[in-house]
């Protein structure tokens, strides 16, 4: 059975029409097999044309494209969906299955795209939501200004910490929400105790990764016995936080520049607001 047939078997054969308010443009796609990609866009609300029912349940629209048929990444994978656009679509509803993954909380409300019927559709409820989502949302705090990135469901800003500018990402309290009260509370706690947090995180990263840094040093050195990096030197060489992301459950990810100890990769330390540190990794 082909990838196309496998894909279509996930959906009922009956075709229906929906109006949707698109959350995000299509910037990537999953591999279906060697010949096909499975792009998708999420929607924030919908209207069933047949019943006229308006729903705030979020969902996903998916389709297949041939990998070699065109430069898909430049054309929205065949459909140039605009963020917060209202579209009328012909679709097929997915066959319900038990969902255990939390990758998409809306995965059960999933549709196969059959045809785009109208790229500039209208509906009063969807247009009211569209106006709301298009409006910038800015929060001012004593330590910085934060703008809501609705596509990523997080507030973004820059704060001064240790004499440097640090990028901040704060996940909203709920997916597609307008608040990040929990993450802001956690950020305030970290900001008020930044010296303690900085020392603890640097020490943990040094304890976990100094041996690995020396392996990289040896692999890239022209010397027979290059001078080894000590844990103290490692802790000093990594930059102050270049990115701090905080989740509403208290999970914290702190990103550091590696000072070329890992040839330009990034060091990430994973912790929580209780002060427990889980691990340190090299990424990028």
C-alpha cells in the first residue's frame, strides 16, 4: 500500500466543508515516506458549513505533497496559508483513535485537506476572533517589556542580567492563551536570585560537560597533549545566559554560548523552579 493510500485511510471518505481561522503558516512538514511529505497547519476555531455550528476547539489540517514535485518550502507546501487567515475548505474528518501523545492536544480534531474553496472567506464569529488575535499584546514589567508571539504561544522579551542582554521566552498559561502569569512569577523569582541561579547552573554544566569538552579539545587540537580545561575554567568561559525559557509547570531551560569549546554548539541546562537541575546537553 502506498503512503498516499495509508494517509487517506486515516480519514472518513465523506467530504465536508469547514470555515477555519488559521493559527500559523506552514513552515515545515513530517516525512511520510521517501516520496511524500505531510505538511499541516493548526486552526484556532472553525464553522461547520452544513450545520452552521461555530467551535472554539483547535484542530489540524493535513495534506500530502510530493517531495520532488516543486520547491515546496517556498510555496507553503502547496498551500500558502496566511496566519490568522479565514479559509473555506473541503475536508475529510479523521477516524477517531485513542491519542496518548501530547504533541498536539488537538490531534483528534484533525482533517485531510481536499480542496481550498475560498482563501478570503468571511464569518462574523471568526472575524471577531481574527481581530482579537491580530491585535498586539504587550506586558510591561519592571525588568523588561514582553510581546506575545501567538504562533509559538509565548511571551518574548529581553532583560538585563549580569550586565548582558538575555532573550526570554515565557510560555502562556494555556495553549493559545493571552496570559503567562505562572511563567512571569517564576521569572521574577529567578531574577531576584540571579546570582545564586547563575552559580548553580554554571557549576552543574561544568561538572557534567568538562570531560566532554576536553574530548572535543583533544580531537580538534594539533598538539599531542593540549592543556586540559578545568571545571573552574569551563564555568567561567560559558557566556551568561543567552536565552532563558520558562514553562507554566516550572520547567526552565537555560541556553549558554559555548565559547567554541564544542566548536560553536550551544549548551543547554534543564532545571525547574524548585532549584532541581535535571541535565546539561550540547545542542545545535
